[in-house]
């Protein structure tokens, strides 16, 4: 999942070299932490959070196939 989120984020931002993705295991879910350059934060979140919601939907669908739960956190 880390690679999937990284691929999507790098396609969206202006500074793909500053994209950092980390997976953290918590309880029965995997938290995917996404960090981007401050100027690219709006591009990853999108208008009214639509882009972030779409990425979360893709994660949920992919997690269903793997029988795991993934949560996306976009960090500053």
C-alpha cells in the first residue's frame, strides 16, 4: 500500500522528490502516513477534500482484497 500511495501522490504534486510515505501498524489497522512539501499539501487534499477522499477510497478497496484495514493520514 505504501507504494500505491506514493505513486498517486507523486503524480499529483509539483515536487515528487519530497513525497514521504510511511506505514505504521496500530491495533488492527495499518496507518499510511503521507508527507508532502507545504506548497503541495492543497493538491493532495483537493477541493473540499475530494482528492484525499478518493485516495482513501482506493486504499479501502485495495485493503478489502488483502483483508486488512488501511487508514490514510496526511501530515504537514
